């Protein structure tokens, strides 16, 4: 997605070879028009599929799941994060290991809002190690719903997220795919989707 790549080039802060800060327009302050355009792009990519729910994890996936839900005309659900303690009744939950924070947590959603018969699109801001997205895929499986695909705003292709998900048979689409970066320099992979 050209407009997104340009924005990343203009405003992204590359903190190291692996961490990109996009706080000015994506995941702290949010450019609302851009977020809606991102939703339309997901609508274009996934609109031929019979999606019934969009699923993400709090916090910074929410605005893009909402935008995709608007474009597809379906609700979105955000999984809540909790310290890795006991599982409670009435929820689907899955453990996640955060590599960046070196801690474990659980994500959960109410059983009321997902079940057999649902067809799910997972959306998130970053595809990095894929740990949170794999946890969401586990929740979809547990619910008996069908996972139709994963859409990410920014993929860091040099991390293992895509291969982790594809190894599970999940179709992954990203709107901006970074092949490599270092302070002052960023390279994108030409994107067949956008
Ligand atoms: P993930 O690929 O499954 O998201 O797991 P990982 O442990 O690699 O990433 C941990 C958190 O850091 C995630 O947010 C992820 O979106 C975010 N992240 C990963 N790489 C980058 C990056 O280069 N830049 C930025 N800005 N964020 C990155 P989270 O823990 O789910 O928190 P939240 O921000 O959604 O609340
Ligand atoms: Na996120
Ligand atoms: Na994040």
C-alpha cells in the first residue's frame, strides 16, 4: 500500500535493526483517515470471503480491526490481555509469550461472541514474531470457528511471524512488508496485494 509505505518512510523512526516506531500515525496517535483507508484495503483483499467477525488483540490492533470491520460490514472483537494466571469460565483463552517484553500473558475472549459457524479474519498492526497472532489462531480453533486469513498493517519480513503462521496453513497478507531496515534506511518488498 503505497501511501502507507510513504508514511513509514517519512515518519517512521527506526530505533534499531528490528524496532520501528510509528507512534505519530499508527499506534499511539492514530491518523483516522489512514486507518479507514487501511480498513478499505483489507476489505479489498478479503472482501470475496464470507467473513463474519474480525478479531484482534488489544491495544494497537483495535483501530485497524474496526476499520476492517466497517469495510466488511461485520463486527470486530478484541481479545483482552491478562497476566498469565488462571483461566476463567466463559472465555476462550490462549497463552502468549512476548519476545520483546520477555513475559507470558494470556489472551481471552468471551465464548458468547465466537463459535462454530463464524468465519474469522484476524487483523493486527505488526507481524513480528507472530506469537500473539498464533494465540489468536488457537482461540479461533478452540471456538470451532473457521480462520479465513490474517491481515497485518506492517510486516517485518525478517522476523519469523509469517513462516510460523503459514506453517499452520494460514493465509497471511500484509500492507507494507519490510525486508530490512537500519537507522536511516528501510527497504520494502514489492507487494502483490496492494
Ligand atoms: P507479535 O509478533 O505476536 O506481536 O509478538 P512480539 O512479541 O514480537 O511483539 C510484542 C509487541 O510489540 C506487540 O504488541 C507487537 O505488535 C509489537 N511490535 C513488534 N515489533 C514492533 C515494532 O517494530 N514496532 C512497534 N511499534 N511495535 C512492535 P503488543 O504487545 O501486542 O502490544 P500493543 O502495542 O498492541 O498493546
Ligand atoms: Na499489536
Ligand atoms: Na503493538
